[in-house]
């Protein structure tokens, strides 16, 4: 049911969750052809229901656990 999407743009800070407006980290392509965007919280909350109606899921929640880029001391 879920697999790799054909070339799809990575989600950006401009992509917002359809439930709460937070930054989206998951894109869900529906069986009917539409798409929904979710923050990590709402994807976890509705995971079972979403998977029943999804043809593809682009999950970028792993980005939440990466170390942020740092600025060298002389640039601060």
C-alpha cells in the first residue's frame, strides 16, 4: 500500500499540516488521487486510518531527529 513516490519534491517549511498548520513532515497521496499533509503528531495520531486510504506515503519525520547545522564561533 505504501511505497516510494515517483520523483517528489522534499517537504519544506512552507508545507503545513492540514490538521493544525504546523510544519508538515508527511505527504499522503490518497487512493482517490488527492493528497494530505501532516505534522508528525497528527500522522502518529491518525496513522491507522490514513494507511487505509493512502496509495503512497512520503515520510520525512526522520528529519526531526537530525542535529541542526551550527555556525562557526567567529560568525556568531
